[in-house]
């Protein structure tokens, strides 16, 4: 191996190591979202397969411990249900890649989930994508649930998709759109 090739290989390895060292964990990306956000929630109604869009306000805070996140999302779900407030409290593991969350919403039982998270793209603190995965229930069916969050400047987009679980050996079901939030950071 020539000296030039050795140096080029070493430079490539150092660049890759430097990039990896700069990629934050999903927990760090999530904590950096602290603040107020406004936009909309679009969801697919299972009864008629139509999509509906509702204005949405969100506030994210990080507790004094630097680890616990609280999200409050508020939207108007029409004349029957009225104002909906969903409060979610989350805590990541030490590696910052697994999160356990409890969600509270009037009239419903507390929902507790544990998700695995990974960064899929990182181009800086306001240019990234990450996904959170879990097994759960959607529409009364056992499903894989994936939420892909993309940040582009002051825009935050979260797309939730579900994939119905099938018997072992069967072809995997396709991912199906469930809902999406598109938010803009507020002053």
C-alpha cells in the first residue's frame, strides 16, 4: 500500500469518525425541540378512509433533570368532542435510543409505550430525520407503528404509519398512513 493510499484511508476514517461523533442521539434531537410550535394535524379516519386536517398547537418542555420531556398538544376536534388536550411525558434510556412515554387525554385511559429510536439523517441541529418504532395496537389490530420525524429549519414534520402484523412466514404488510403533524416553531 502506498503512503498516499494509507493517508487517504486514514483521512476517510477520521472524517467518518468525526461525523459519527457529531451525530446526536434521538434523545438529544428531541430535547432540542423545546418551545412552542403551531401548525396542523392531518389524520386518516378509519370509518370512511378520508383525511381530515385540524389546527394544532404544541408546547414541549424539558424538566430540570434534563431528561424528562413533556409535550402538550391541543386541537379542536369539532362540536361533539371539542377541545382536545394530550399531555405526553417521556423519558429516554441512558443511550438516548429507547424512550418510554405515557400519554394522558380526557376520557381515555393512560397510554404507555416504549419505542426504539434512531437517527436516519443528520445535517445539523435543524436538518435531520429520525424514526421511532414500536409494536402496538392500531384500529384494534396488532401492528408495527413507525413515526418518522423530519426537521427542516423551523418546520417539524412527523408522519405516523402502521403495518398490520401478519402470521410468521407471510409477506409483510405495507406501511399505511395514519396521521401527520406539520408544525412551525413559534417565537
